[in-house]
C-alpha cells in the first residue's frame, strides 16, 4: 500500500501541474473553457481525493509518516482544490482562474507532502 501511495502521489503532482498550466493558458488566451481543461481540473481533484483516501487507509493500518507535516500538506492540498467550489465566482473567466490557481497551489503542496512523507 505504501508503494501505491507514492505512485498516486507522483500522479497527483503531475496531473495538478498540467491541469493548472492548461487552465492558466486557457485563461491567458481568453478562450472559453474547453472539455479538456475541465476534465483535467476534475481529474486533479479526483486524484487528490483518492490520494487522501489511500493515506487514511494507511493511517488505519498504523502506518505513519516520518514527519507530521506530511498530514498538514496533504490536507491543505485537498482543501486548496476544493476551495474554489465555495469561493469562486459563479461563472466567467475568473472562475477558471480560481480553479487553475488553486490547482497550482495544490500541486506545490502535494510536492511538499511527497517530500515529507518518506
């Protein structure tokens, strides 16, 4: 299970970074949000939820991270991708910017969680 958690961690970092980049480019070009962008952002959120779920299963099995900051970074990464659902404008380009920015923040936090997890 530890190996799965590490592999999904790498996937989370990569997907969040790509989704944030694609979302940022779509915002900068002032084009409408396409299906690829929305699917990438949704995939980033789904991967983070899966990663936290696997982490909770590891905690239930009494496997702990070496550094307690690992849990904080993981929680903050999940909170970052979920926050736009509550605080972003209802429509328009600024909503995309919120989701892309939050996903970029989540990528950084997930990377930091990955570094503190071993």
